[in-house]
C-alpha cells in the first residue's frame, strides 16, 4: 500500500514513538508536588520549552490541548467575545463549526484569500476576530498571513491562524507572522494523536477566556490533566520535522505530471502550496469512485478532509474557489514524511490505469 493521506494523519515518527513510550513509564500527575509528580511536570515543561523554541513563541504562551479542533474552538471562544467573526471561505470544518454565523472571506480561483475583500470587511464594522489558515488542508494552498495580519492590526482586529496542515511541512515562526494565536496538532506532523497546542501572542494573553474550566492546569487556560506522554511524542515529532525536513515537492510534482497527462486538473496550481499536497480533479468522475479505485490498486488517498465521519462529499474548499462540478470530482494526495520515489511511481501507474478505465467511452 502506498500511503498518500498524510494530511489526515502522518505515520508515527520513530522518535515520537520512543518519546511517548518513555514518558508512559512516568506515573505521576504533573499537578502533584511529590517526586513522581515533579518528574511528570519536568517532562511537560521541557516539551513546552522545546515547542516554543521550534515555533518562535514564548513557552509560557503555549497552551496544550487535545488537538487542532480544540485549539481552533478555544481560540474563537477565547478572543471572539464582543467581536465580529470573519473566517476564510476555505477554512477547516473545525473553524466553520465553531463560527457558524461568521462572515466569509472569499478566495480567488487559486484558493488564496482576497486581501482587498478582507480590508473591506474589516472597515465595514466594529473590531473583528479573523480566522485564516496558514495552509489549506485539501489543496495545500498557502494564504498571505503576514499581509492579513498587517490589515488586522490596521483595523484593530485579532487574527487566529490554523497551522495544523502547515506544521512539519514548512518552517513556522509565530512571532514573525503577526497573528494573535496559532493552532497546532500532533498527529498531523508525525506525532501520536491526542495532543495539540494553541500558541498565544504575548499581547493576547490578557484577553484570553478559557473554554474548559478545571483545576488550574495550563495556567488556568485549559482545565484537565495534560496527556504528558502524547505531548512528549508531539514534541519529538516536531523537533525531527524541523531538524530533518523531508524533500517532497519533487515527488508531488511527479504525481501531478502523471495525473495531468491522464486528464486531471490540479486545483490551486497557480498559488504557493505545501510541498507534500496536491488536489487532483478528474472531470466527470466522482471523488468517491476515484478513492475506491485507487484503494483497490493499493494507493491510499482521500477526497478532501478526513474529519467528516468517513463521508465523501462535495468540497466546500473547491466550491469557494469557483470550481463548480469539479468540487465533487477531486481527490487529495498528501505525501507523508517517509514517502519514497516508489510510492510516487505506484501512484502514477495506478492513476493512469484508473483514469484510462473510468474515462473510456462506453461501447
């Protein structure tokens, strides 16, 4: 099986597995004051220090959560009170579900946020909270976050950035982005599932409202006992991704060239994108049909995001890009950190065979 669905979940990195197993040997609760509790606390705070360094943030401003969905929901709750909500039209469902009444920021046909439209929305009313992802999880398209942050500062708005799809694939320096907050997720960069983080700008800390109250954990910002072992694995995965980033763009391009030759369209090809991600539409063929055909050929891909209880539906991302019927005819290919040339070649062969069969005129 060629596993090419890394944007749903990356394969677990060996360093993350080792760090998780080692941390599982610790029995203490990090809130306890005895020796085992202090040992667990040391693991937790060491992870916080390392992640802060890796992502250009102060460790004290990093809040551990259960994953990207909680990080997004926490940010919108923490900073949204009394503010208009503006979200990108191609945001992940974690943001869309947490802000159902939000104004939508349109994107162009390549999937990039329309900054002129953002300026107009910000100027049209009282201060806002804007949610705009760093990289789209379906197309890999990168949004102009620094420019958007500048507009937000100009109009007194706050900016939350979902960096779940981008982390581990491109360098991220939170301080230089100019955002209010940033969401991260462990299993999207090769760590175990069950941990994530919300990174806060120093000036945002006084504005913060917790979503989950509890025993004062995470400096009172998120109640509940931290998943120390998972957080240790998360940190190890992030460190490995930063120290030895995989070279995936050539393999992605190889897959795209094969698909283009077979009649596909690359969605978002005109914009800067993640090096591991491509969205391929095959005109006239349902996405679900393609996913099943490729699975039978030993290639694991998906149709858009993998957070909809296994459903295959029309992509709101591609709809927002104005791609019409292609919105239900595209698959997402996302290469994992350990992808090989053989995986790309396997995909190319399987895709050509699938397209040749499904596009063949009926006798």
